[in-house]
C-alpha cells in the first residue's frame, strides 16, 4: 500500500489538470444536438448533463503539469481558476459522478437524436380529399 502524504496533490495523478469541462448551451432542437454530435466526433471530448446543465468535457493535459503528473510547474503564476480549486471534491477524493446523461462519442449522440426526434414521428395515412358538392353535382348530371 502506498504511503499517503499530508498534501493530497502529492498522492494524486493530476486528474484535475488533465481535463476541463465547460458549460455549453442546453440544446433545444435537432440542429443543436447535431452540433453536439460534431463536438463528440473529436478525440478526447465527451458531453455530460449534471443537475440539468450541459457540459463539454475536454481531456487535454495542462502544459504546466509535471511529467510525473504530481506538480504544477507554474504554481506561483497559476490562473485564478486553479487557485480557487480545492481538494474537498477533487477527482482523487470524491465519489463517482452521477451524470443524468453522458455521451462519449458521436455514435451515441446519433442514437440519442434518432430516439429523441426521429422515433417520435407518427406516420399517419393521408386522408382522401373530400369531393366538393359542386363537382359531385356536375358528375351526377353528366351521368343522366
């Protein structure tokens, strides 16, 4: 068993520095979902929904993370978003995420679009046009 240090970041593999998630607009129509399908066609991108909000998750290691993934090489000059981050609910110490939806590739989104939009269409037989009374009277007079 590995010895745990007092500083959690020293035991971690830099999970928080290997991706970022950005909130995206909640899709409203098929076109919006098709845009998300395009995001998902790219490597290392997933999309998830958490508490009703949609996020694009981009797995891309911060260039300031050390090769062993244990240290920020730009610690003193790190951006405010990094300074606000704490280990209370970091990937190393927290539980599994409870996503409402999670898409890891464009094929999953294509299936979702199919179910959400295409399978909900109801094909009804076309109604026959009712003949107008005028045409019906003309036809019946011609038959005499």
